[in-house]
């Protein structure tokens, strides 16, 4: 029962965010993990995670991979390549957040965990993208502010 509810909420996107927190009891976390990975919680590894990419499918994406500083018009995301970091390391992680994906703590303590979450190694099916955004600064509309520094991996 939980699996079908959680999968439907995941498909609903933002509308389901409030509902997810009310459903996340210890007994339902395995259903969330199974929905995210297609595998029971006890079998989840970093390599077993899969991505839905709902935002990249439903919102406009700039596909040019242009690395120059520029205005991105008519797109919410820009395709990017990750920049390799030298010796990334894990400083802190949330076991509660990782449990939502079904990742047990031994997966978080892997020596290559920081490689995956820094973007040095991409998880299966990952599609790195930078979010374009705009807003107000100092009392004026500043236009596009997103500079690609924050990348979804």
C-alpha cells in the first residue's frame, strides 16, 4: 500500500512534498526506498539508485553545454559537465535523508561516497544540470542570477 502511495506522490512532484513527511514512518521507509531504487531497502547501494529526472523532462532545458557566462533565455536548466575536485571528502551526512533513499549507513561510509556526491563519479542515469534563476537584489529586479555554480548531480 505505501509503495503505490509514495510512487504516486513522487510523480506528483511538489504537490506531494508535504504528504511524504507524514507518510515516512519507520515501516514505510522501505517502501520509499523501493520506489526510488526498484529494490528492497536491504539491497540498496549507491550503484542501485535510479533517477526520475521529472524536472528535466517537464521544464525547458538549454542543451548547448556552453560554459561561457551568458544569459540563458527560455530555459529553467542548462546542461553542464561536472568539474572534478581533488580529494573530495565527506564532512557530514544525514542518515535520515539517506534512509529516504534506502541507503544504509555502511553505504555512506564507503571511501568513494564523496566521489559520487561531489560529481567526480556520476550515479547511474545521472544528468548533471545547473538551475537558472532570477530575483531582486538591493531593491531592484536583477534578472538572471544563476551562474551554474550549484550543479544537480
